[in-house]
C-alpha cells in the first residue's frame, strides 16, 4: 500500500467523522432551541445557532455555548430561569456525550457505541486534553483501516 492509499483511507475516515460532527451539531442546536424556547430565554434562536457552531469545539464548546443563555436567562427571569438553563445544559451535555455523538459516529464511520464512549475517557486519562480531543477522529481512522483490512482479507 502506498502513501496515496493511506491518505485516501484517512481522508475518507475523517470526512465521515466531520459529517457525524455536523449532524451532532445540528441535533444539539435543535435541543438548545427547543429547551430555550420552553424556558422562554430571550434570543433563543441565536443561542441555539451558537450552540450548534460551538459544538465543533470538542468538550469545551458546549461550555462556551452556556454563557449566552445563562446570562440572558438570569437577566430575564432571575435565579429560577438561570437554574433551568443550567439543567438544560446538563441534559444536553449528557445526551450528547452518551447518546447523540456515539450514535452519529457509529452511523457514519462504523465505530461501536461503547468504544466511542470509552476511548475518550481512557485517552483523556492518559494524554489529558489532547487524548480527549483526538480520540474520536483517531477511532474513525482506525475503524476505517479495520474495515478495509477485513474486506481485503475476507
């Protein structure tokens, strides 16, 4: 196998991962929009779009997306609305980390759900932030190579 084949395999895997990230971002944006509209936070569509865009920044993007809705909720509805926004953030973060993202990665690059949940935890422990950041794209490449190997040997 020459370098062009390796580049083609890796780019196919990373393209699939990026598409999965895009679908995940749209889903998270939709969750933000629905939740913020129910809570009646001002500028809910803006915060939802920002939440979707910031979803592309692994792990800290969701935290960055919390700032605007939290401030808008606190100003418009006081402590009670702020608490509802924080609860919404927790629900979205958990749903994304344990349901949405593993499902999207499984659909797009054929990585098993349990692997896409465990690997960021393990690599995050070993390599800190960089392990978490690179874990899912690395899994996409590994599973694409694995599928190619199985196709060629079987």
